[in-house]
C-alpha cells in the first residue's frame, strides 16, 4: 500500500468536504435570507428579523442581509437599529448605493437634513446618474431649505438677526439658485433698513426667477419709499406680467400715480383693482381719495359712503367725508361726520389707549369741530410718544392754521416735510399758509417784507417778532421761537425800548 498516496487522497477528500460544507453554509444562509425577504414582503417583520439574524450567524459578512435587516428595522420605526445595519452594509460594501439612500431617508425623517444630504453626496459619487438618488436629494434639499428659511424668519422676528442671516446664507450656499432664499434675505435687509443690499438681492431673485411676483412687489415698494416713482411704476408693472389678477398691485400703481398727480391714470388702475376685488375696502378707499384730491368731491363722497355702509369703523373715513362736506359749505353734515369719527376713535382707544393712529384721528376730528385745546392736548401726546409720525405733525399744523397761528403751522409742516418722501403737497400747503400769514400781517399794519420788530428788554435780552397789539401795560409780540412758535405778552415794565422793523436800518 502506498502510504503517501493514501495521505494525499484523504487530504483531498477533507478539502472537498470543507468546500462542500462551506458552500452549503453559504447556500443555507442565502436560503434563510430569501425566507426573510418573503416574510418582509408579507409584512411579517418579526419573522423577517429572525430569518435575517439567523442568516447573519451563518454568513456575518453578507452586506445584502445587513441591508435587509436594516430595512425591516426602518419599517418598524426602530431607527437606531436600522442606521446601525445600514452602516454595517456600507462598511462591508462601500459601493452599495441603496444603503446610502436608506441612511439618508432615516436622517431625513428625523429632520437631520444635513446628515441626510451628506450620505446622498456619497451616493452621487458612486453613481452620479442614479435617478432615485437624485430624486431623494431634490426632496430633502427642498425640505432642508424650507426648514432653514422658516427658522431664519423665526429668528429674525425674535430679534436674532445674526442667526437669521446666517441660516439664509447657509441655504444659499447649498443652492445658490434658490430664488425664495434670495428674496428672504432681501426682505431681512429691507426690514433692517439696508436698502442697497435689499435691492441687489431682489434683482438677483428676479434674475433667477423672472416670474417671482413678491420680489417685484417689494422692489416697487422700495422705489416708492425712496421717491423713485417712475421706477416704482415700471417695477409694479413687471409684477403684473406674471400675476395679472393681483388687485393689490393695481392699487400700488394707482397710489404711485396719485402721488405723481397723474389722477386719470391712477383712477384707471384703482378701477382695475376693484374689478378683480370689488369688495376690497382699501382699494375703494384709494379710489375715493384720488377723486377727492382731483376735485371730484361727489364721486369721492359716493365711494366713501359705500365703504361706510359695509365697514362703519373704517379708520379716518368720517374725517375725510367731513373735510369734503366742509369744502362744499355743508357744515352741518361735516360736523356730523366729525362726531362719528370721534365716537369710532374713542371705541378703538378702549382696547388700546396708546393707539397713535386713533389718537391722531381723534385730534383731527376735534379740530374740525373747533375744539382746539382738546385737539392740541391729544396731538401733543401723540408727538411725544411717536415724534416721527408724519401725520401727527400734519394734524398739528392744521390745528394751528385754524387758530390763525400761521408760523407754528408752517413749522409743523416743515417737520412733516423732513419725514416725507413726497413733499409736493406739503410745499403747496406751506406756500398757501405763507400767503395767509402775509395777508394777516398786512391787515395788522406790519408789511411782511419789512424786517421784524426788535424789542430790547431791561435785562439785556433782545426779541424779534411782530408787534400785534400794544396797550398801556403790555405788548403782544408774534414770534417764532423754537417749535412750536406763538405769541408772547411782554409787560411794559420789562421793556427798555422797541424798534419797529421799518426803522431798524436807521438804528
């Protein structure tokens, strides 16, 4: 017997047996894996998990089985276990794209968008043209950016501007072509009074998406605020190209044209806006106001009355109607409207005693009724709490004018002018009141083109003004000292001498 040959034969048999056993184990593992897949498809998740775990005991390096087990855990909402299995899959087979997508989906469901997108970025490197990966990436990107923008708005509203800007900038770094992100950033700049940056971002927004109506709207608002009326009109018209049914944009164009005193065009745009939104009181109020400003008083009253019939508490509308009735000489009707405005303003103030708009309307109405001291007391409180509220200064000017205090009225108009973009109507009022002042001075015997009278006091002070009247005991001097100005009484015992304006050049 050849011993050496027998040893060789035995060795070969052992090797063959080992190969057969190994092959059988692999085959058995696959069989059990397939059984688990069937259980998974039938929704029998617990049975599927048992099968996959058994298969892994036979073949622990089967990336397919780890992936399948991760899929079951994902279906059962056992996120941590699913993530663990998908990561084991990738460790065994770094090129298995499905595992990356599985991980991305799990992190996406947990709203960890950045981690989800990082796994999809890895998947893209492996399979750049995989449609499922691209589709999932698009969905997650949108959610991520929406989430970032929502958080940025919340941060901005909470006063955390730094975080708000950073969140939007992060979104733009991920997707520089996202028009809404550019718009959001532009709005933050606008709200933060950084107009140059806001304009740049808005132009970038419409460059990316020429049909992005809100960007044109905000850009038009900026131009209007800056007094660039022609640019505002053309920008609003661009917004209408993509949103022809937007009644508010017609209203915006009408308001700009009204400021430019292009009344017929303005009326046309307001009517177009009302044709789209016939019950919109704000657009109808705009139409009534342009009728008023263009001298069409009856048309204005008709529109105002229609608004009041549907919205009795519409702010300041009774003051508007009262002014028109006053211009028509219908004083009884005017007074009734002022009284209605007082009632409505007082009702609004019950809920918010510091409402400067309601207080201003209240002061205006009292002034219309001739209750000047009450009106002045109210408007002074408004200006004290809101010194840059332009309408309050206009109301104060009106109160002074009605009392014949022309210099004080002009002082308030000049203050309002500094707070305005559109100043044409204020300039007209200043010119009108100057003429009233000249007339008043002429009637008092003090020609307006002469120098002011000069009063020398015994304490060494000098005061310039117009001597309005003089008695044995006192002199009443109309002066312009600070803001507001007024009339002062100087007793003769304090006066050293008075130099009349016509005589000053000789002294």
